[in-house]
């Protein structure tokens, strides 16, 4: 297999080396995954995170099953279900798992050997990561065109939340890919990156990526969103997505829906950037999306330090729903979805992938 070498993920010596995002920005260390269980835990424990990269990593859970087990279709379905249960909200995981499972089922039907099947999945993984890179650039180009129509060459002030760059996607990124592309076009004045309590994806990861790219930015706390949108001449808000349903309702990191409502209040365009693998058109509204509830300790502690009174309890929903009616446009690799309506979503989603 061609060398797979992205900053956040590397395939070397039959193992997946995954950048441990829990340790960023202070340490750049990798964990080595060699079994399907390792992949399950890397996703569940957030060594690797971000919807597209979670999905991509899931493919290797199937690959390790082929390497170590390669038994019946029934067991293959079970391992896929197990891997899919590691994080429930991002649909990219089940999308990638379903594709990898179909590939293996086909290979079994054609009497392919274990080694041949492994090679098929590795080739598929390579094709997928190439596709992610190309798709991310298409989304960034569509967003740049849309903003050009709104603002011309003006240098923009942008707000974003969570982490949606190469750490979340492999190559480039979704919302952060848009920002990085605009910066290359010399059309960014300032990026405000939300800290993203409680896991700090914004301050730990987005700032790390923006610094690497030399993009001027300030970290803000989520409580400052109204202040920033009212006082800093914000031109656009960009977020990614973990799942987008038929009416455009979008699940993304907790705090996104508050930001969306504030943007609506100040009449700042609120944009979503996500590949079609983030769409789940089997669901009608965001109310049908399962929201991951994570451990309350992520709120009550900072590393080993208790930051609330002993015995205090917390509730830690990891995602919330921004309503389609408040989203100005969704950029996916197949097109610019604006206005965000059921009809426009189904037309763009069904378009061919040229
Ligand atoms: O819990 P995380 O860190 O996996 O959440 C990530 C996000 O919410 C991202 O914004 C989303 O996956 C879109 S990423 C390109």
C-alpha cells in the first residue's frame, strides 16, 4: 500500500498510528492500533475525533477484523455494530463502516483470500482519503464563491466552533478548510475560535492548526458569542456537522445551536460545511438524532483536578441541533445548498459526483 501519511493518522507496518489528540497541543504522540478493539477505544476515548476522521478510522476496525478473524458475515455484522456504537452522533462512522462491510462481503462472495481482502480495504481507504481531500477543496471553493458574491474581496471576520480542520478530517478540513482556503486567497482579517467547553477542541486543536497555518486568530469562550457578534463586525460563522437531516437540521458540537440563534439575532450569515457522507436523509428533523451524552467528569474535572465541589453532578451532552431554517447555506462537495430546504437538499444530495 502507498504510504498513508497525514499528520493525524499513519499506516505503518500493519498498524494504524493515531495522533493522540487528547495530548495536544502540548505533546505530539501517537498511539498504535493493531486490533478492532484498539480502534473502538481510540474513537470512544477521543484519541481520534471529528466526524470525517472517526469514519475513516472505522475502516481500519474492519481491516483488523479481516486480518485477525475473517470468519462469517454474521460476525462481520457484529464487529461493525460494535465499532459503530463507539460514538453515536456522527453518521460518517456508519457510512464508512457500511461501505467497508459491503466490500468485505463482496470479497468473500468472490472467494478472495484474507490477504487479498486486506489489500482491497487498504486500497479503498486510500481512495477514501483522496476523496476527502478533493471534496474538502470543492466545499472550500463553493464557500469562497458564495462569500465573494456577498462581500467581494473584503477581508472577513469569521467565528468558528470546535475543531474542523485536518485533525478532524485528515486532509484540509471542512469549516476550517474554508477558512484556510480564504486565508490563502488573502480574504481573512480575523478568526474567532470558540474554546469549546468542556473538551476544548477550539482552544487546544483549532488554535494549534491556525497557528501552524499562520492565520491570525483569537480564542473566545462560548459565553462571549453575543458580545463578539455584536461588537466585532463579524461577516460569517462557519461550523462543521456530525449529521445533517432532510430539513437541514444539523447536529454539531454543543454550543453550535446557541451560536446559530445569536447569529440569527444579529443577522450574521451562519454556514455549515460538510461532505454528503454527513447527511442522513432517513431522518426528517433534528429531533430524531441521537445526541451523545459523555462522562460528567469532562465537566467536573480539568485533568485530575476537581473544578466543582466534591459530589456536584453535571450533564454533558456533546452535540446540539442548529435548525435548518436558520442556516444560510450548507456547502457540500456536490453543491451550495441555499436556501436550506428539503427540496434543495435532496436535489444536491442526489446529484452525481463529478
Ligand atoms: O466530539 P468531537 O470532537 O468529535 O466533535 C467534533 C465536531 O463537532 C466537529 O465540528 C464535527 O465533527 C465536524 S468536523 C469536520
